[in-house]
């Protein structure tokens, strides 16, 4: 999946993507009435990094993997794992996964 596809998903889901300077993060999603993804584009160095960040934040949206900044480390880790799982499923083509699996088991 390409960046434009991820942006279309955000648009379809009515998720705004906003450029916002942040001290600690490169990207965050906030869920309040409607979700909004904040990206600090000054910290994003490559197309691939931007694509990965956007996919991860969409993963938070699709798996309802939100948390507050004061949440426990356990909850944060669980929600981050869920969003990274969605990112992987969205960005790695199934054929690539199957090819690797077949190579390993031949």
C-alpha cells in the first residue's frame, strides 16, 4: 500500500491529518468526536517513514487502540502492538509473506 492509499483511507474515514510541531513525537492520533492524526513533518525524513507513521496511527484508529498519556506501560505496550500489527498487515503485501513462508519451508 502506498502513502496516497493511506491518505485516501484517512479521508474516507473523515480523519484529518494535520502538520503539528511536537516535542517528543513524530505522529499521534487523538480521538475526540472525530479522530485527528497529528504529524510533525519536520521530524519525518523519508517517504517510507511517513508511510509507516501514518499506517501505525491508522492502526490505532482501526483497532480502537487509543490510550491516554498517563496510561500504564502495560496498556500502552498492548495498544502499540495492536497498531503495529495493523500497519504490518496494511503495508506488507500478502504475496510477499507467502513467498517468504514458502522459501523457509521448502
